C-alpha cells in the first residue's frame, strides 16, 4: 500500500515491473525469450495463425524487430511463415506443433504468476481489481486520443 501513497502511476509501474520480471524468469526456463513467449501466446489465442502485421502491433515494435524475433522462432521450429492470400507482401504466421507444445509448457507458469499476484484476494476483489484496471486503461486510451 505504501506505493499508492506515492501515486497510482508509480504503484502500477512497480507492479508491472515485478510481474514482468517474474514472468521473464519463468519463461527463460523454456528456451524462449519474453518476446517469443508473447508471440506464441498470441498465436495460441488466435487459433494458431495471425498476420505478421498484427504481431508487430501486438508487440509494439518496429517491423525489423518483429522480423528478427520471427526469424529466430522459425529457426527453432516454433512457427512458419507463408504468403497471406493474393498479396505477396503480407505474411501469415502459423504456430507449429513444436510451438504449440512449447507454449503449453510455459502457459502454466503464467497462470502461476497470475495466481500469486492475487493471492489472498477474494473472487469479488479480483473482479473489482480487473474492472478498476480496465477503467484506468480506458481513461488513458481516451486521454491519448485528445
């Protein structure tokens, strides 16, 4: 609670940094970088396929950065790239069986971290926290558009 007395922004930032550090440490056990883990999770959540430009937007990185991440993942056999439809400039990213297995391995790590974040919270408190954070995010989105 001490962090909230210094301001909501610093408290949210500190919580995010701690969650990211814990997740990154757990994911590194599975021979994937945090960015690669996010790609695998995104693909899993989107039926195993996504256009490359969606991954770039999701990761919030430059096209060259996403290309480097995808190159390394393709070398590891975690995904494959193909031409998307009639437009040869568009790439479709597809999760391989190996990628799906790898994602399933560290999925439990993410669930464990999330459980530790809300340890001691009632179901109602968890729902309230999520609703409040959704409002914070929405407020910030609206503010950034003005």
